[in-house]
């Protein structure tokens, strides 16, 4: 069972042969951590699907069966699924109650002012003690003792303390009489005209009002939505920045596989840096749970007759291929039914190649696959595809780590490993090498052929006016980080996406801006791991008006495909109003109350790139208000990604990361949105931290 320990570290308790989970008596647990909140549990696994359990399973005493294990697994899994459903829509009242119980250190069901004051400091709020005491006194009700608040009184205290004037203004604006409540007709108009939702009739609006406005008037009176109702409404799907329906699979999934961007992992088996440490099956589980559909396996002969996975020319401890494949089979289709691609760098001898078996999950290529259009994600559902070298290829198809930007030289033992014909026949995405003449490659390469391009090669193609767009329109291409990135840092994915490259391999364990953009791109379409490329990368935009800007691109080019950067006329005016934030965390436990500001950045074609920021709000991560507006004309909105990043301003050191959210512009809904931020060291979704914004999208 995995659980979070802090924003930077995590700890694991494995129970396979344990008869019970006695957290109260666990060694190494701090006293206050012996009661573990359900929200801290990340995952429950049955069996031996962890590295530690694989090692421990060799000892007989650890393999003894636990009669109540299945009950534990079933019960915890059920509770986790329910908690996940609840986290999908932030329940502010439930969250406040949770904070009440966390602050109730003596567990007497009430909070003293000192307990409340300590909680407010932890929650990033800087107010005068006199001001807080006055609110506290006004909130005291019928408690059995003076000077304390019970749960209901604390809810009242907290609601008053977190009054949001910006919502009062919104309520007056949306009300037909300029008052502090919405009628059913007001709500319907607000949701359809302002929030851009469709199919909301009066009956639907009435149902929504009843859902979010818990204090209803007499049946004879007209039903109205007040300030708490609109607050709850905006924290639900009706305040989600994604367009209606885009959180599910909504795109056409019947086009050839190369028509889609594919969420891809680099060196999937690594959990840290690339030169030392150990390979781990956790890397595969983590990547698959994050939505990755392309994984990497670097295979070598093992000491005990089985292939192993490791990083060549390093001190990485290996894992067996068998354990990795069992893990992949277990988790491959847990978050998405669409195909998983295994990119194989093969250094395994002929005998050991025959161990590589995935059974019925393995997709067997059509005998004429080189001449046929690639199958679609729908056709390939629940299938695993192998990508790598196969017989018939020339020997000059390079291993990805041995590109021209690698700091190491190839070593002799496995420089040219002979391929087993039986294994070669299983490769459904064969490697090919891109030449200097891409037009010739388009004609001669098999339709299922797939080149791998280093980070530096992508940049040279992108900046040098290469007709790579025509190639990637019909063939699956993968890009990977340069070999100098031994710290597992990530390359910038945007140039690859601008070139139409489907698979941008990123280190899933390395949080940062680059992985945030990847998360943003693939959060749409149900986070299924595949996003349909826009028409501009599939069908082209015709002969560009500013031909002289990119002459080398069009010397041999037809008038079908052209560089997305060549679009001159803007298509959309994007307006961004950053209004406020709620419940921002501190940069790290124990740090001072933050001074937050919001950085707004647009990634895409050069003409659309944009970066600006709000003013700094001093000493308030609890409910800062900015009320600042920005706008930008976009030439290629279908390739633009918007990123909000909240930071803690510091005059003497680097500004600390607080939270972020990234989203493709073409998937944004106009109107008001309560954006849930990704926070912490690993940029994980935060239960409560959010940004309140308004989006305008005006066609030009």
C-alpha cells in the first residue's frame, strides 16, 4: 500500500503476508502520523507487484497466506474509489470539516481560539489576531463551553472568513434584478451564455439549482441560488475550464495511429538519475497510471538465462524482463483501453529473445503492413505493439542512446546483435532512419516505419525549415532527449509537437514545466493517452502567404503541407482574467506565508508565444485577489497551450513553485472557471488549491 508522507517524499508499506495492518504499532511512525487519512493512500496492490515484494518473496516466512488480506484489499480499494469520485469535484464544506478534525489536537470535538489560530497560520493566511478573535467570538453559539467552536460553528466562522467579494460581484452581474441571488431563468442564461454550456433548459437549470443550493425557500416561493450556491456550482463540473465533454474520450478514434499524439515515457524503468541507482517496475506502473501509452525497454542478457532491463554503460541495477512484462500486463489497460507501444532497444542474444512473450495481448502485424495504412486506436484496443529493429533493415538504424549528442561511445559486445526471425516477426512498428532527403523517405519508407530523432535533430529540423510536417502526417515518429541529460531532465516538447512528431519521450519521474505541458496536452480526450493532431498537421494549410520567410521549406514541397508558423492572419483573440486564488499551499512545510503571483504563458508557434505575470500579493496564500486581465491574438490556436503557474515571490532567492495548470487553448471553455492546481514536488493535483479565472475566446 502506497501513501504520501509529505510534498517531497513518500513511503511504502507492503502487505501481502501480513494478517493485519497495525499502523498504531508500526516502527518509525511519528505519533501524530499513526492515524492515516484516507486521502494519503495512493494505491492498494494485491500480490507481489512491487520491487520490495519481489525480493521479499524469496523468503518462505513472507509467503505465508493472510486469510483477511482480500478483505483489506477490497475494502480499501472501495474506499479509495469513493474518495477519488469525491475529489473529482471539490467539496469545500467536507474539506473544512476535515481541517476542523485535523486542528482538534485533543480530540474533544471543539476548537479553542489557539487551535484555530494555529490552523490559520498553517493555511497561509496572514490576518490580525484581533480581527480573527472578533470573528471567532461572533461565531460562538450554543457550545457547552465558552471560548470554543464546535464543528457547525467552525463552518460558520470559516465561511465568513473566506467571504469572496468577486463572487458577490458575479452574482449581481448574473442576476436579472442586480441582487444577491439567481432565479432559475438567471441560472439558465448564465450557464448557456456566459459559461458556454449547451442543452441547459429551464428544467435542467432547476435541477442544478436544487443540487447546489442546499437552503431552499418555502415551496410556494421561487427557488433562488445565493452566494454559497454559486460557490459550490463553480467548484463542480460547471466551473471546469475544459470544454463540455472534453474530459471524456470525444475525438474520432478511427483514424490511423500516426494521426495522434501519443503520451510517451523515456527510460521508463528509471526512478531517478540515469547513471546510478536501480531499474524498477515502479517506473512502468507510474508511467501507465499517468496515462503513458509508449514505454521503453532496454534489454540485455541476464545472468540466469533471462533478459534483464537496465541502462547500458551505467551502474544501474537491473530488473528482469519477466517481472516488467507481468507488471505491464497488469496495468496496461487500467487507465485507458487504447494500445500500449513498447519501444525495445535490443541487446539480447538469440536464445533469450524467445523469452519475450506477451501472449494474446501482443498485436501481430499484417503481412502487408508496410504497404497498408496503420490501424486505428479503436482497432488496436487492448493490444501491445512492439517497436524496434526487425530483419530486413540496414544495420545503420541507430540505438536511441547512441545519437550524435550522446556523451558515450558504443561498446563492442552488443553493437550488432543478431535478430531472431521469430522475434523480428512480432515487431509491428519497425525502426527506420530519416535521411537528409525527407521527400525521398516519404516515398521509400514503409508506411509502418518509425524513425527516432534526438532532441538536437528535432531542433535542427524545426529551425532549419525542413519539410518534416509532410513526413509526420503519415508516419509515427519518436523524439528523445539528448544523451547529455544524465540527470533525467526533460527536453522541451513543443518543437516536436510543432513538427507533428507523435511521440515525445519524457522522463515521467521528473516534474517541471516540460512534463506539465505534456500533462496538459493529454488531460483532454479522457486522458486516454492519444490526442488527435489538428488538421493543420494532417492536411496542411495550403501554400503560405509569406513564402519568402521559409524558402528552403518549399523548394521541393507540394502546396498541401506547410509550416504552421507560416500562418499570418490571427484567428482568435484570447482574453485571460486572473481574478483570485484559494487555499494555496506554502512552498514547503514550515516556510513563511507566501507572497503569490501568477505567471501566464502561451506555448505554440513563435507568433503565438506569450508571457506575462500579475502583481505580487503580500502575505496571503489563503485568498489572494489580483483582478488583472491579459489578451493575445493567436494565429494557430489549435497548437497553443496555456499554462498558469503560481509562484512565491522572493527578493533574495529564486521564486518558489506553488502550483500550475496547463491546457490546450482549443479545449478551453469560455467563461468563469475554478481551476484546480497541481502542487508539491511532483506537481500532483491538489484537493483544494485553485485559481479563479475568466476566459474570453473571440474569433477574428
